[in-house]
């Protein structure tokens, strides 16, 4: 399982995903299905996320209604941004789907 701080048009969110990377085509399709086709994401240490969110982390992990591939841990952008230091963020993954050309571009 991976955790990430994702900056999209609606602001920062914290997600959990079982995809192997934040640039995985399945992950990109899943985010697009949720209306997110342009974002900047930073992987977070899973242990740090679990410690910062405490019981809420376990509730989200055990929620059978969420799919295994993507779980939203926090939609409160102010809290999500405040909880993590820049030094705790992994490298930026930037994704911007180019709709006119029908291709997907991801950079690390």
C-alpha cells in the first residue's frame, strides 16, 4: 500500500493506493474516473501517515466499501497540507492529460 499527498484542482487530498507507483496507468485511470486528470502527487511514508491519522487511518484501511486500488484518507486540504513537512514528501509526480492529442504524459 502507498500513501500520497495529491494536489489537484480542488486542493490537496491524502490517498492510499495499492498501485505499485503514482504513475501506474491503472492509478491514472482510477483518478481520471474520479474526475482528476491533472495533478501533482508526492508519495508519503505509510508509517508516518498511519501515525498522523491514528484510528482514522485504520477505519479507512478496513472500509470494505472502498475499492482496494484507491482510498481517500483526507479531503480537508488545509489539514492534509499542514500535517506533512516538505522534507517528508517523495519526488513530485506531475500528470497532465493532453486531451487534444489523446495521450497521457507523466513526469517524475
